[in-house]
C-alpha cells in the first residue's frame, strides 16, 4: 500500500490539523421570540429549553449572547389576537412590539447585529404570509406591505430585514423603498429558497401563527413556499433575489436541504445562510430527553454538516448551546 488514509486520523491533533470545517460563534444568527409583558420568560411547549421573552428580560439575554461571542439576532414577535387583521396594520406600527424590540436591543448592545423577520403571518388573523382575498394570497399587494414593514423596521434601527414569505418580487419592492427613503445601509437577508415544510410546526406554536382552519382559507402555504421535491427551482429563486437586491440569501429548513445549500453555494457570490428550523430543534431535544441520542454530539454534527454543505451563516436555536459546547 502506498496510501494509508488512516494516517491522517491517528490522533486528535492530526485530525484537527486536517479538519476542513469548523464552527465558531460568528457563524450564528440567534432567533429570539418576543412577547408583551414584564418579567416573562415563557418556555415553548414543543421547543424545550427555548423561551419567549418580554422586552425587559431580552436586554439581559442579548448581553449574555454578546458575551458568548454571538453577534447577530433575528427577531420574531408574538402578536395578540385582537391586533391581527388581513392587512398587516399592526406590523407597521412605529410603536409595535417589533419596533420597540429593535430599539431595546440596539440600546442594550449597540453593536449587536439586529435582523428582523418581515412577514405578515404573526399579524394575520388567517395565519398566512399574505393578504387574502377570496381564498387567494395576493402577491403584489402583499409585497407592497412587506416593503412598508421593512421601512418601519429600518426606521427603528434594524441592520438587516429578513423577508420570510416567498412572494414574487418582494426583494425589489423592499430594496426600492429603502433606497428611496435613504436607508442605503439597511441590508436584506432574503429567505430565498424556503420550502413548504412540515418542520415549522413548533415555531407556529411559539407564535400562535399557524394557518387557521376555515372555509375559503388555504390550509397550507404551498402556493407560495416551495415544493420540497424541487431543486432547480431553488437556484432560480435565489438568483432572482440576488438580482433584486438581496445581500444575504437563505435556504430553509437545514438538514433535509443540504443538497440545495451546495447547489446554491456553487453558483452565487453572496453569503448563504441556512435556517435550522424549529422542528429540527424539537427532534433532537425529544430524542435526547428519551436518552436515545447524545445531545451535544448530534448538535455539533448537524451544525458541522450544515457548514460543510456550504453555509456561511446558520440561524439556529442551538446557537447558545453550541458555543458553550465548543468552548
Ligand atoms: C413565517 C416564518 C416561519 C418560520 C420563520 N418565519 C414559519 C412559516 O413559514 O410558517 C419558521 C421557522 C422555524 O420553524 O424555526 N414567516
């Protein structure tokens, strides 16, 4: 034998010398769920160890994240039922929960990169990412509102807006309005290849944002989110979002879609983010609770696989734990 591959696996020092992929705190985007109230730290049923925070407690949380080396957060808000409508009116309220959350976090840790979820579903009485008329999700009317929401987040101080809806043309609408209004430095992280996945269940529990079951309301998001069977289409979606002005693109969910991540990584020259979603988190937690999997090892293996596939950034509910495990 002239070649013995095991030589490079002899011990941990050699293995780490030749290791191709590593994880560090600045790879992560930390999703945060925010609620109204005081002194609220409310565990999410289907996401053990993950919480909804009120604004007073979020300050402490982001300071801790910063001290762990985490540099970016992605905000989601839980909106009370009476503020929901079919137009996103509350989403553009300058005194809304999201807008106050951005200010609170920027105030607590000015250097923290604050990204905001731009979407109608938490604000929609139908639980959809678009305005509905006669059983249909209206594309262009929705895109126009998403641009208004983005502007409102930019005014509050968001560094990046992150539209998570999959309407056509919304990146162009958002970029155009931000430019017109002078927000040249506000970035866009686009959920560009977002699939109609069954892995979002726990997230919809967290925000109480699942599509409602009613007549003439679509039961799922398949007319806007992508078909999990499609691969070529993900590249098309992503290239269009870049043309329209996206600074960072995203593939979502993570683990089941790593072929898509690699396809996209090979053809784009912007950072590619991957969202390891709520269902992926819940599966690991559940199996670990049963004692069926080694929690920390599985977390690191999955995050490493996501990076190896080509992710430049990972939005993950494991961010804080992962940083503690690797340090
Ligand atoms: C909705 C949105 C969803 C997620 C992020 N933004 C759910 C959905 O599309 O129904 C899911 C994130 C997760 O599951 O962790 N705009």
